C-alpha cells in the first residue's frame, strides 16, 4: 500500500514541477534582462532559478535531487527556454509573450521528456 501511495504522489507532482520549471526559467531570465545583465548571465539565472526549486523539493523529501541523477533533460530544457526568452526580447516582443511562450514550451518539452523517457547521454568513470 505504501509503495502505491509513493508512486502516485511522485507522478502527481510531475505536472506542477514541469509548470514551475517553465515559469521560473522564463521569469528568472526576464528579471535578469530587466536588470540589463549580459545574455549568458540572464540565461544562467533563468536555469538556476528554475532548477533550484526542484532541487530544494528533493532535499526536503530527503532524496538525491533528480536534476543530478536521472539524466533527464531538466536543466537543458530550462536553458533552451531561457535563450528563447532572450531571443524574443531581442526582437522586441511584448514582455508577457516573452514570458508565457517560453514557459509554455518548456512545460510541453518537460512533459514530453517525462512521458517519452528522454534521457541525456551518461558518462562512465573508468577506474585505473
């Protein structure tokens, strides 16, 4: 019974986690852009803002953060979305579009990555 409950809880948190990833990546990037930071700093601030929420959640649940050990494209998707925020700002799109379009795309790609099982390549550490 306990195992079923834990699996249900883990699956139920995936949708809000993907939504948070998109919103925090877009908002973090937009705030850095409003402060006139360099482009790479803006993108990295968006990624750090987005990923740190999931890391904190996992630490509070006494788990190894999933962003560090499951090889899913968590931070990569956030980085791509952050770059999209920068690109939309560069072509002078309205600020609300610069936030919600990338946030929506990040959400869609994260959900797709979860349900299709996308994984980043892993590396093996060879011992001598």
